[in-house]
C-alpha cells in the first residue's frame, strides 16, 4: 500500500480469484475478509492476497480461510457479522453475471440473479459507508421475456435506497483505465446518507477526472493499450522465444512458454505487468493442446475473417462453424471482451487460443499473480467449477478495481 494513504477497511463479496481485491489493495485499502464459493478460485485468492506478495487482509480469527457462500456466513456467524456494523468502510463485489449477460441466454428466473439479494442482506447487516456493485451491461437492461420487465439494477437500487444509501450508477469503459480490453461494465455506488458533507460531489465525474493522473501514475499512455502491446512478449513465434515440453500423467504432457523478458526496452504496459516479477517466471504459460485439424481451422478462420470482429452468421456458415461467438484478435486494438470460454478469442498471429497468462494480461493481472487449480472444465462441470480460464474471465480487471478504489478514497477525503 502507498505510504501516504490512510487505509479504509473493505469486504469483498463474490471475490472470485481476486481481481477487485487486488485493485483495492493497490489503491491503499485494507481487506478484512472475502467470500467466494468456488474452491479453486478461493485457492488463487488465498495464495495471492492472504498469504502472498499481494497480501493486505487482516482476516478475522472466527472465520475459516476457505471457500464459502454469503448465505452460509449469514447463518453461521450472525453475531460476528453484526459486531462489524458501522466498522466497515466498503463492501465491494460483483455477483455472478451469467444470468444478465447480453452474450449469453439472459433469464429473469436464473437463480444466480438472486445472489444480489444475499449481497444486500450483508449490506443491511453491516451498514458500510460505501457499497460498490460491479456487473455486466445487461445488469442494467430489462429482460425481454419472463418475470419482471424492470432492469435488475433498478430493483437493487430501490433496495439500497430503502437501506439508507444514495445510489449512483453509470457504465465504465475498462480500456480508459489502462486495461487492454474493450470491456464495458455497469457500476453502482451506494453512499450511506450523511456520509458526504459535500453535496456537489459527483462520483462518476470524479472517476473521469482522476483518469489521466491514474494512468500517469502507472506510466501508461493516455490512450487505449492494444493487444500487441499487452501480450507480444508472450508469443511463441517471437524471436528468441523458447517452448519447453512437460511430461504429464496421461503420457501426452503439455508444452509451455519458457518466458524470458525480451532484450531491449519493454513497452509501458509490459513493464507495468512485469513489475515485481524479479526475474521469476509467471505461471499459467501452458499452451493448449490443439489437434492438427483444429489448427488448420484456426488458420482458415484467420484468413477468412476481419481481425477484431466477431464472425458473422454468414461467415460462420461459410466456415462450417456452429460456435456462438469467435473472433481473431486485432493486434493494434484493445481485445474484445474476455469471456470464460477460452476458444471465443484467437491469437492475432498464431493459430491458437490464448494462454491463461495472456488472458490475465488482457485483464491487467500482473505477472507475479499466481493462478491455481485446473486450466479448464468441460461438460456438466462447466457451470459448477471455476478453473483458471474461468477465474480470469470472471474477474474485475485489477486496474479498474484500483481506479474505483482510488475514486472512493478521494470521494471520502473531499467530504471531510
């Protein structure tokens, strides 16, 4: 944490692998605890943010450091949680977004949508000064069929209003805060009534105002970072790149990039991502084991598509592709929105999907952030487990989380 920053205390609900928490920690916040139900995602969180180089949690003794749910916490530790009332500055979180995503099958009856209500139950019990809720754009769009025609965000806003919060909301574009990805998110900020003495404060105007100084502090240019700028040093065809083979338990093994920083001066983004690596290798550099026919198909897709544009229905039909969405990344533009499906995006110059580390770079995770657990999960387990690719795709980009954390700190100071 910054030496001159007074730490506020926060709780991260639906923390995933820790993108939001990493950003808040870098902005100077102090964590108390986090809630994540998936064991693999929590393992990543614990390794980095509770025990590792990014640690900034003062975890309470009464709460086990393991995967759990809000519902379980509310039932098992009501007294302990109630004792935190008024002592927590911020509750942050991004409830699972699949039920709201415009890219998926939006359903008003999706049970995952109800997780926001558990989030609100925790807010009601603890009464933090600030509440931040991050989600996909679809969170603020009405469902076209089934259930309420009202956007779920407005239901949450009404609940926060009743709980005593002034609520602000807007869309935030991740690429404006150094994230090399065109990822638009819906952000809702609740401020407990009476917390601000300055009635003129406008949170999202403040976020816009701090953008340039935030980028300057990171050594980043005041323009979007491209895919090439983000991951060119991780390419296996780069001059001097080395791929090594590891034997696996199945006898086939896998290949991975033997990463070494390229000779010469790194660009600003890669330099930022390398910070703290101190000569060590990032993890999650394993290359996907594509079949020869798959590689041929990827080459064909690249030759018959527009870089940076999702294949149209006619393009998919011509190529014999049934997959819902697939896109070859444009090297000189920010990435399309990263999803939990690694084969949605193809490398801009190599016939393959991205590695977990390349995906993490596009989400703005630093190279010394370690991902744990399986790489992928298929079949019926896809909706039940959170392997590495899913952890990265679901995460709040750490740079965006840091910008939000910095904005709230500035907001608090301006009201004193």
